């Protein structure tokens, strides 16, 4: 049996999230592992970085790769 950290799934399989463009109000899609995306109006939509196990776990490189 191979042990795999349950927190690694969020890093290995990012989800699509929707944010609202502050300039034009349109919905902007980005993956949960991204910090910014460009809206069709040209504005860059940013979100706060969410800490993950990759940020603090000493086994992250072994579990997730580079």
C-alpha cells in the first residue's frame, strides 16, 4: 500500500474557480493553483495565495514532484 497525503489532491488536481473582474464585472475563470488570470477586457484579475501542503511539508517534493 502506498501512502499519499490527502492534502496533495488539491495540488495535483486543481479546480476551476470563478472570479469577478474588478474593471468590467465579467466572470473570469482560473485554476485553483493560479494567482492571476487575464480578463477579456485586458485587466488582470488576481486572488490571494492559499497556502497548501507544498508550502510547508518537508515531504512535498517526494509527494508532489518538482
